C-alpha cells in the first residue's frame, strides 16, 4: 500500500507510549466491533464509552446518505410517524414489563422514563394525525362544493346561450362577487 | 415538517400548496393560534373564484 493510500484511510490516531507519543497508525477501529471508526483495540477501542462514541459516528455517517429528502404525502408521513411511535411504545412497554418481572430496579427506572416519553410521543403524533385528517376532509368537502358551484355556472351559461365572448367577463364578475360574499360572510364590510 | 398549506393541498394538484399559501398571504385564509388553518368553510368560495377567473389570467 502506498503512503498516499495509507493517509487516505481513517486511522486510530491515539497517542502511543511505545512510539514516543506518536499517533497510532493502526486502521480506525481495528480489532473492534466498529472497524473503520474510532480507536483500535489496543487503545481502548472496545471500552463501553468508545463503543458508544463509535456508534454515534457510524449513525451520523449513515444519516448523511439516509437523510436524503423523499417526497411524501403529509398524511402518509404522519401515519408513518404514528406507526413508529406505536412501535416504540410497544417495545418499551415490553422492556418495562421484563424489568418489573425480574425486579430489576436499575433497569426499570430508566425504562419507565423512556416509556413515559413514548406515551407522550404517541399521543402527540396521533393527535396531529387526527387533526390533519379532519383538515384534509374539510378541505375536500369545500373543494367539491366550490367545483359544483362552477359547474352550475358553466351549465347555466350554456343553457342561456350566452355568447362565448361574454363568458370570461361574466366569470370574472362572478368571481369578484363570490369573493365579496365570502368577505361579508366572515364579518367584513360589504 | 408539514405546513398548513401542504395539509390542505390535494395530491392530484387540484389545489396546490402554493395556491393555499397565496390565499394565506392575502388574508383569504388565516391560521389559528395552534398554527392550523382556522376556518376552511371559506375554501369553497376561494376554489370557485379561482376556477371562474384563474389568477394568472386575471392580471395585476
């Protein structure tokens, strides 16, 4: 392997005693469960704190590619959020039951805190989804009523044999009247 | 984060988020304190007016 290729690779980088304080040249994570990231096994790479730190780095690296935007229907997105929250809630409920059944208070306390958060998150996302569906339904009903009104106008123009050159000014005048009516209905002045 | 305009927009494009945002910007629709569109009953008139006299044809 050439010097350039070695330089391109991630290295352990820990200060070494044997090499006079120079940085360790082992590949990052060599001999650990997180090869390619963090310290090698000779430099505390398998200690709990290094394992956690390496997991964070791996997750952040993955998110750079996994976090690409995906076009999503808002209602479908909310439903997926509710499903995820329900899954998390269920999983934590199981963990709490296991800890309670084995009388493991060291595990039970943090799990209860996470479970409480999961309950809140599920309730919050479910509420948002319900509100969004109500909004979507109200919007759809009103849209249909608006479209029906326009169909009546178009049909009336045809039945009354209004000349086509008058359709546009008539439609524009009607649009102004409709907007004025809406304004008055909402408490505005005529 | 889904915007109020995106929630009202239709996936078939019959009402676009830009259209709803324009109604919000012009005060034809408004948001309540929760950040939701306050009253959707006026939407039928806005839809009808835009269909009868599309904004791009209506001029300034």
